């Protein structure tokens, strides 16, 4: 029991930071999801970011396919 109290006293900043990070991710993740589900955002809000992140992860950095099909692939640095 004493060892646990000492560990809590020495690592409370790290645990507080980890808890704050988890709370931040949970809150804003739920906010973005509920906003999209309730149609309070544009149709491309999450789709464009998702496609750009996926393309970047697969070696096509910041590439977005034009939804209108006019120019082929478009590079967006936003």
C-alpha cells in the first residue's frame, strides 16, 4: 500500500496529462461524430480529410481526388 502511494505521488503529472488527453480525444471525437451524424456539417467535411489522410498514409502526400472529376488528382495543403 505504501509503495502505491509513493508511485501515485511521483507520477501524478503524467497520469493527469494522460487523463486530460483521453478526455480531449473522447470529447472532440464524439463532438465531430455527432455533428456529422446530425448533418450539421457539409458533405465533404470528414470525407475530404479522411481521403487525404488515407492517401498520405499510402504514399500519395496530401492528394485528394477532385469530386467533380475535372482535374483528376488535386493537391491540398490545408
